[in-house]
């Protein structure tokens, strides 16, 4: 049966999208995971992949045209299948046809869901707005509320940060586009719910929303009126600390701080000029404000409030285990961990991996790095030099910079290198776009910025998309050699080990030298052994003689 694909909502504020480019045409075979089109949202141009397989039977929105979210984008089905009934009355007839593909059991339950939701929408009191779990990335199907920054009874202004939501790619701040009072929280901290589940209700203070909450509810009981009253009392007590106007810095320079840090500092009455930032380039982040102890009379109260939280965190980190007793701990998988497991398993079991290993002499690279870092305001790491060398080697060996498709191999002549960064919950791969056009110092600055924001969970989804090759470095942990799993849809990933001082033979003499092991994991569907070996030879030449990267 044919499946209808609608215009997806690829950002929280997206109401319509423009098809920038179709990467498939009518009649093409589609596999699950194939990129159908590039869609331009209100924030970025993003690749849209298929979650179905079959033949592309119809394109509803030609390239260059704009349509609202949920408009008919395409139809995928069996080759030669009659879809005239679906096309006859697109919005009206498409939905029933789509439901038929899901089976009779799901079709039977759909009317009940519609009936339950309709009264809630129809009976919304004036000024009440229902907020659902947003889809904050193109692959997000569910989200976890990491932290609520507002509680029931709090006044909410347009632009206020309501919560931090953990997607499959990052933890992102979710701001309110409405103003009023937070009347109901539908998903508690730490809980996970599908996209479009009831997240919160905002409206005039004192509005009875119990019926609305029950109809929209997907999990967690609605809070009763007495609880709202109690929250109001607490809120009124806390509002004794009125938001303050931030003072400019003494030297007249702009104070670097995240929007969330500024908001919390203002609410707590903390001047940003008194806070030392721990982020990139001294940027003030949320944790700096939360851990800050002002040198004022308010300090004892704030310190007292903060101290128990710190004690609990430390106590929970290392539970006491009596000797000789079995003790286990179950840790709920985060969205990031689920996606890492899914994608790496798919990569390992679908792409035939093989590894090529080469040893590189690092003596000249070490000398060149020392000279470069003597330049004022310049800091370049060995990893930056490897990334630059990879970018230049990829230009010479574009087959390494490729992607496998069922009916073709896509060669990328642009170089976007993904840099694997370890974070608390797992691994993310921010992307350096057009890496070959960057200088060493530009690569170094961008890597430090992306890695810093990755560890603070402030990367945007668009900053982790579009890589054509990946570099993973564990040398800083003393690992001399390892093999990585390919970051699909890339065809290869380079694993970089530590620099080791050891005896080497040079000009017939045994001398002390510095070497580094590089391991290239390749997808045998796109890269033959000889092609991978030639790439490593070129890479070795660039790293061993950094001056050749200037040629």
C-alpha cells in the first residue's frame, strides 16, 4: 500500500517549509534512510530522510516551492500502484488512505484519539494555550524533559525559557512563544514522551484547566488546584528578588554569557560582572550562575540553598556497597545513548568494515607545531594538524569522501569533517564545514568552540549534520591504536592514537623518535583496499612534512 509523506516540522517554530532540492525523482527506488530532499526551514536547510521503502510515485511539492507543515510532500509505494484516489482530494482523502497502510487495528483506534482531542481544542478558555513536545531535530521522535525552569503558578513572558529538552542529538533550551501563567506541567523532569505529547498549559492565573489536561494527557496526573495555590505562595516569596539590570563591564567589553545564564542571573539578582565564566573564551554558562556565591548579605541564604544539592549529587555518585554483597544499578538510557546504539549497530552490521593501519613519524610535526604556537594568540593541537591533513588528502582522493547508495555511489567534492567529541552521555560529532578552506588556527578555534559547547549540551542539530568524513582521537587518553565504527553515511573514519617516543631506525642508525598510529576504517562497498592505502600514504606525507600543506 502507498504511504503518504507530509511536509515535516523540522524546527519548533516551523510552520511551512521550502523544498530546496529533490535528491530523488518519480520512479526512483527508495530505501529506508535514503535522503529524499533538502528542506529549507525558518532556521536552516536540512536533509529529510525516508523512513519507508518502495518506489517514489508522486512529488507533491516541486523544488523551490513552499508549503505548510503536513502538506502532501510525496507518495511512496509499489511500482505501478494506482494512487489516483489519494491524489483526487489530497488533504481530505490522503489521511484515510494513509491510515489503511497501518493496519485495521490502528485505524480502529484513530477515531477515539480524534474524539478525545477535539473537545479539548474546542473548549479552550480564552487566553489558554496548550504546548506540546516540540520536534527539535529532524530525527527526533520523542524528547526527555531534562529540567523545568518554570514551575506551576509562575508567570511566563514571551521569550522565557520554559525547560531544557533532551533530544536524540543534544539538550536544547525551549522558550515560550506565549505569555501568561504556567497552569499545568504534563511531563515531569526526567520523563520521556513522544513528539506532540502534552508538555504544558499556559493561560490566565486561576483558570480551571482540569478537563483540558485530562483530554490531552499522555502521562502523569494533572496537578490539583491546591497544589497550584501552594506553588503561587512559593513563587510570590521568591519574587522578592526582583530581576536586576545588568551593569556593563569595567573595560567596556561585552560580557559573554548564554541567554539562560543571563536569565537566571537576572532572576537571582546576580551581576554578571562578578561571575567568572567557565565556557569557551570565558563565556558564562548556566552552571557558573548556579555555583556562584555572591559576596553580599544574600550569600548565606543562597549558599545554604545550594549546599544540599551539591551534597546529594556527591552522595549519589558513589553508593556504599557492603563487601561480599551483590549490587547493581540500572541507569535509564538517554535519547542520545539510544540513538548511538541504533546508528552504530546499523553501521557495523550493514557496512562491511575493514581497517588499514599506518605509522607516522611526528618529529617534524612537533617542531612545526612549536613554531606555530609561538605566534601570539595562536594555539594549534596535533589533532588540528591531522584534521587539516585529512581535508587536503580528501581533495586528492575524493573516493574516500563518498557515500553508499543502493543504486549509486555519491562522491562529495566538498570536505566537511566531523570531529568525534566525548560528552557525559556518550558521543557527538560536530562538523567543520568546508574544512579544506580553513587555516590551522581556524580549525583549532572552531574545534575548541564546538567541543566546549558539545560538553555544555549547547550544540545545534544543524552543527552535527552534513559530515563527509570523521576523525576520532583517543591519543590524549594514552591509547596508542584503536579501530572506530564508521559514522554513516560517511564511507570512512580515521582513528588517531597517542604520540609515542621510542627507538626508530633512521639512515641506518637506531635513534629516539616520535611516532603515531593511524587506523582508517573503510566501507568496502565504496572504498577498495588500494584506494584506502593511497589515501593513508598521502595523509602520512602531509603530517610528516607539514610544510607540504602550504603547497
